[in-house]
C-alpha cells in the first residue's frame, strides 16, 4: 500500500462560479491550490451563453501577473508551459447550477471542488438555496467552502498562503484520521510551522484515539469541550483564529435529513474561515491502496459517482415528503421505482423517472 501521506490528494480542481465577488475570493483559493499542485483547474459557469459569459470569467493570467508569478503580458501558453497548470473554462446552458455541476463531474472526475459560501456575512449567490452545499453533498469529491465574509487562507491580491493554524474536530464516527493525514500534507506544502488543534466535543473520558503522524513541522494540541458540537467548533475556530477547519464527513441521507442539514453543513454556515470536507467515500478510495492510475478502478469510481448523482437528483424530484398533497401518492410509487433502478444501477431508468415527474408538474 502506498504511503498515505505521499498519495497525490489533489489532481484536479473544479471551481463553479456565478461571477460574484464571493466567487472571486473562492477562485483565488482554487487557483492557488492548482498552482501548488501543478494540476488541472476548471472554471464552470451555469446558465450562460459563451458569447456573453466568457469575458466575465476571472482572469487567470491577470491574477497570476498580479501575484508576481508570471511576467505582465505573458502569453496564454505560459500558464501551462511554465507552471504546469492546465486551465479550462466551461459555460453550460443548464440553468440549475447543482445539475450543471453534477452532469459535468459525472463525465469529468474531480478531486476537489472549491465553492463560495455566504458564511457569516456577504451576499454570495452560490449559497442561495444551499447551492454550494447541495453540490458538495451529492459529490464524492473533497469540498472546500470559502466564506465570502470570513477570512480565507489565500490572499486574493498577492496569492500568499496563511495556513499556520488548523482545527480538526474529532469524533468516533466518521474516523478523523483522514483529516489528520490531510493536515500533515498541508504542513509539508507550506514548509512546516503549522499548529493543528484536535477538538473533541463530548465526554473527556471518551476522546477518540488517533494516530498522530511523526511530522516535525506540526505542533499538535488536543482540546476537549462540552456542549453543542457546532457552536463549540465555531467558537474554538474563532478563539484560535484558525485558517482552516478540516472535517471528515459521512454526508447525510438525502431522504431522511433533507431539510435539516448535516453537522458539517452547520459548521460551514457559521464558520469564520474556510472548511474542507473530506467525504468518507473519498477517504475510502484514497486509503484503499489501489493504484491511482488503474484505468479500470477509475472507471468503476466514475460509474459509481454517476449512479449516486442520478439517484440523489431523483430523490430531490420524486420523494413524496417533498411533493404537493395532490401528487404525493404518485411520487410514492415513483420513488419506489427509483429505489429499484438504483439497486439495478440503472442510471437511464432514474433519468426517465425524473422526466416523468417533471412532465406531471408542468
């Protein structure tokens, strides 16, 4: 098995943008990460037309020139030739940003999604209707939520990184170990000098056991608090002036918990700094020891992600608890059929059920 600390955790970055100021702040984080990792960066805009939307995309070369990474007036090819960053700008006509992202990621597997959120303040439209959360929830990729009104760890004006303080909430389930591993990788990237606080909210006699990496560049501290987990995580992030909160998350059941939100999502909405969510499906893949370049394995993962995305979309459209009274009975039948299609891995069948539902509501 490969060393978990040496696995290339980020090989592709996706940044959905609505061209708002909040999205531009998240864009700076996406670009900085792609620059550090020397990897692919895709900027995606939904509901637009290429002829009118293209000029609204944030300027990659202009930003890199402002950061002093490339010379002013550099050609477009310099970004890849000198920096090994391949940038792709995509405009899709699909007006629903959640569906647009899901459809794109079904054909283009992504390791990291960088999303703008409203956080404590700021009008980032991407979180209107919890769009950012819904995009991340239905994906198996890592998700970085950058609050438009909070502090980030990348300076939009200079590109400088500030990642000296990280907060990692720990619980028995899901395992916090992947979050510790990611924190270790971050410390290596920034050259050490990183303080990581492990926070357990609960009984002091029931703190989860974790294996701390033997990394000279990290100072580890454990804190134990009682009370509401979300409130304490947010409070501790404030007290520490944390630059990043790293959480392993098991997501949520889209049928049972559709209106309440997961523990991680509640931290995202209230947190003072960016939050990195590591889904258990992603951590299982990373820690599996399977060859990253194994084409068969990658195709299996791609198919599994597409199936989950199709089912979650069907659940949003068909679940009887979210339907009007006059069509609830019909949606009960459709949801039952969707469950059967999911068991059979029938993506086409799920899409047909969604179309049937839409026709009935038009």
